[in-house]
């Protein structure tokens, strides 16, 4: 298991494809990592939007989810664009009068 993928997923808010050992069976799932510590990984699973925790020893493998190339420049550009859209939604345009 590579911690770099987990750190990448947290930093950029990207889902991961993970191979997990659940109840003695190997399962492949798309997960969104919420946090992790020395012993556990906490994640949201695919469409269920339900939080789970798993021991790091039971995380067999992680990698990029479908459609994610891992290009951090592309991710940074996407994040900047999202921030600009949020800013536009909350801040009035210069020169425009605010309603009183």
C-alpha cells in the first residue's frame, strides 16, 4: 500500500481505486479518503456516501480511480477554477452596486 496515493487523494479531494480485505475476502472499491492515521484509513465508499474505517493492514493496494491521470497540474488548475467560481458566487462584481 502506497501512502503517496492516500496523501494525494486527501490533498486533491480525488477518489481512489482500492483493493481491500473485507471479512476475509478481497474486494475492489472506489473510495474517497477522508483521513488516515498510523493504523486506520477512514473513507467514503462510492455512491453510498457512508463513512467506513479499515485497518491499514487490510488495504492491499490503492491507485488512481478511473479518469484520474494523477496529473497534479491539471488538478491544481481544476481546483483554482472551482475556487474562482465560488468566489464569483459570494463576491459582487467590481463596479456593481450592492443591494441595500
